[in-house]
C-alpha cells in the first residue's frame, strides 16, 4: 500500500467518542446469539414471552394498516390510544388526565427511560439504581454523561429506602426502581414503595418506577388485585409501563411514560428528534390490548416459577419469583465457579443462561428466564440440577 492510500484510510477508532466506547454490548444479546449457533438449544436466556399476540390485537393491527393509518402520529401518541391509557391508569393507580399530569407513548419502555434520562441527567449527575439491575440502566446514565450509583440489594434483592438513603448526594437527580424486577423477580410491597416515595420527595429527587412487568405480578404479591405501584401514593414521579412484555408483542416497540406535565413536555421535545413517534398502526392496535384477559397466562407462568423452585431449591439459594418471568439463582459456593464459568459449562450441555455478572457488580448467580416452553424448561432444569448436584 502506497502513502496516498494510507493517508486516505478512515480511522474510525479515532473518531468514535469516549461515550460510545464506554457502553458495553448486552450480555443478554450475546447469549441470544450463542443460542442461535447451537443445534436444538435449551434457551433459558431471553426475557421474551412465548405466547402469541391475541388474535383481536393482531386483527386490530391489520385493520389499522389496511385502513392507511401508516403515517406519523402526534409525537405524544394517537389520541385514541392516549385516552385508553388514561382510562387504564385511572383504574390501576387512580390517575386522571390533567391536574399537572401528562403522558407520552414511546418506542418501547426503553424509549421512555432514555428520554427521561436525557431530559434530566448531564455530566456529573448521579442515578441510583438497584444491584442487580436491568442491563440497560447503567448504560442510560453513561449515555447522558452521568454516573450510575448501584444500590446493593443482596441477598434478598429488595431495594428499600434504607438502602437508598446513604447513597444520596447533592448530585443525585434520579432513583430508578423496577418492580416486578428483572433479573430477580422481586415485587416491592406497598409499604416499601411508600417509604421510597417519601424519601425521594423529601430530597427533591425524581423517582422513576419501571413497571414493564406490572401484569406479571403473581397472586401472593398483589395489592388489592393489582401490582403494587408508587403511583398510587404520589403523582410526582415518572411511571413507565408497556405493551410488549404483557401482550407478547415485544417487536412492536410500544411503551408509555406518565408523570408531571413539565417532564413529559421535555421528553416529548426530545422524542420529536429521536424517534418522531411510536409506530402508528401498532399504536392503534394496542388499544385492543386492554381487553385481553391475561389470567390464564399468568397462572401458567406461576407453574413454571414453581418448576424452577422445585428443581433447584434444595441445591442452592432460590428466591421464589413474585413477578416477571425470571429466577436469579446463586451458584452453590461448593462448586467454586463464578456465574460466567457456570454459564459457559452449561453451554456444553446445550443450555443457555445469562451470567449474573451481566446484571450486577457480582458474578455469583445466573438468570433463568422461564418464559420458555414447559418441555424445554423441564429439560433445562434437569441439566442445571445435575450440574449443581
């Protein structure tokens, strides 16, 4: 290669920002890609419901497309979907439209979380989040130039006000909670949530309640038949919920955020330039989601949760999941293995799980998703039981 060719070569590494270099690729995606490379894998890694979208919802999407509802919607969402969400929130948490509150339909719950972080966090600001955490939370903080402050919730995985309070500094702007949680399946009680609400309000910090798994709250954790939510105790927070996990349409990328009007207005301003709007025909179809009875599906997931506890509970510490569809399982200390090492050994048995270090500063656990066909789940649990024995 002569000097003229060398001079014209593009050095992308030189051009990449420290911001993008600091963000890690998702360990969950790596597990997903690994599963795709193994013949007939037992994939217990991906948090994606294994039930189909309800036929009524599918038909609604088809009608919207055929009815030419294929252009942009308003940035904050279709008016008829927004009305349906407000009606749902009134039943769920007692919120009504107006009175200082607003909502925005977003491209997945991730869209709502990213918009909120970008609206509030800048260089040096701090975001308190649980450890273990959903993999994207620390990356959101980095994206905005802020710092993720991890709240150690081991061994019971409950993020309480008592654990949060010592972490608050004059740079803290946001506390993120997820209940039901990914990866642990923990559901915080109403009393625990009330204490967090009081703490955040007393310190002038925005509480973000990520309730993407609200419909997957198991009977023993329900409060008055509903998922416990801090939104029943305050309107000075951001409530984030979605459609993908609850109704089996994760690829549709539909979520929403509701909270104080000034915050939603700033998020909407950002959405204009980042996403424009959520997919319009799928917004129209999502209205039908609120008519779907999920109780048979939830009962099925409770049975699968019990399968995990029955298979592994005698061999290691298994905190029975109260919601979502995950179990965060400790690797028995007698094995002398990290979560990553155990997960790598499981691959040789065709079982794909996610190491706990993907979700945590510790690498002592694995995450199992029991959103898998029962036959595959039983087969995978038998392998893990043998490995732990």
